[in-house]
C-alpha cells in the first residue's frame, strides 16, 4: 500500500529520526559531489495553490541532484485552478508521475487528494501543517547541538501551521516545547488534544502559554514565523496588533540561554515577528535551516518510495 506524508504522524518517531539521518548522508554526498542518483527514474509532480520560494526550489533542485525530475504545476495554469475537482485531479496527475507534493489551503484538500492519488503524496504546506519545514528544522537543530534531547524549544507568535507542526514533532519525539501565543490565536484544538495524548506516552514536555517571557526563559531554540500566513491577508492588521508583544527581539532573546539559536521557516518580515538584529545576528541559523529543506525532503521521498 502507498504511504503518504501529510503529517508527521504519518511517519512516526522511527521514520522521522531515520529520515533525518538519511538527510545528513544525502547532504554530505551532494556537498562532496558524489555520483549518487537514487531517484534516477523518479518524477515528482509539484502542485502549488499558494506561492513558494524555498519549497519549490528545494524539491526541484533536490530531485535533479539525485537523478530524478520534477514538474511544477501552478494552480494558475492547471485545470484544478479552474474548478476540476481535487479527486479527478488526483486520479489524473498520479497517472503521470511517481510521487506528488502539494501546497494548498484547507488540510481536508490534501486528505482528499491523497485518498484519490495512486502514488504517495507529501504535504508541502497546508493551512494546518507544514511537516517538511519542521523536519528540516529538526535536522538543523540536530546538526547544531548533536542531539534533539535536553533542549528547550520555544515558538513565538501565531498558533499557525508551523506551531501545529512543532506540536506534533515535540509530542512524537518526546521533546521540550513551549509555545507562546495570545489565547485568541492559540494552536489548533485538535492538534493540541492529539499532541498532549501522544506526550503522555513519549514523555514530551509541552507548555502552551500566553506569556512570551516564560517561553523564552532558558530556551535553547527560539523560533518564530510570520504573523499573517498565506491566505490570511485580510487579517493582517488584526493579527499585527494582537501579536505585537510576541515579537522576537533582543530583549526577549536575552532571556534565552546565552548560546541560543534563532530559527525561522522564512519568509521573514523584519520589524514584525523578528527584529533585524536577531535574524541577522550571530545566533541565527536561518540560512542553513532553509538549505536543509532539500536533503530532508529527498530523504522523505526515498523512504516513501522504499529506496533507502
Ligand atoms: N518555508 C517555506 O516553506 O518557504 P516557501 O513559502 O518559500 O516555500
Ligand atoms: N505560516 C506561514 C509559513 C510559510 C512557510 C504560511 O502559511 O504562510
């Protein structure tokens, strides 16, 4: 039966950790310019219903580097954007390619797509979850600290797709995560329920608070994301006023451990969710974080296709 990656829950702890290890191997092979083409006969279909820089480039470049190919499908150009159903689109597109990634709006759209696709489907961001990004984040943290254990990870701002994805990552892997967001912009209720249940099994320490100082205290990783996500443009002014106190600035970062790292999935808005001195400062590892998207996504593709 085909396996999808719509949420980190589809992978589970063992596959998440082995995907990160495989991603490091892929990174070193690519960086050393080794002749390594495990995806030689694989074509990836890439459906975008929202904009992207990193996701498109990291999947497309990764496929080409590992010997495969990728086809970019913008909803502006394909019939899906003109009302062809998600079910019919899935049936048809999966007949041409070996694996599909999709970036879309409601999470139910990707669930429907995956149900009717004959090939594995990867979530390249929905309004609920962004599993590929959090996998790259985990890889980057592991590269930096050598391990994911005994670290306090703190997320600040909107309880959005990145915050939800962090909840799944922490609960599945048994990590220590604090999320600071205003009560009215808190993380998704169902994800919280799921994550807290999982945390009782894995020993994850999950704290949801509206107090940014509490979350920042002694943190090893400071993480933030845009205040208004794609598709929420009309809520920008409201969200900005609600999130002002959750900005990651020098004063907040000073409450973290002295050797903390700053992470952001990007794109960033300097002066909004993060100040320039933090994102451009010496604690920031955002550029390496972005680069790691390729390696971890290629590892996921290899795992879903049974090529590792
Ligand atoms: N972080 C991320 O997914 O970036 P893009 O929106 O540019 O793909
Ligand atoms: N929360 C952001 C993440 C972008 C990568 C969004 O959905 O727009």
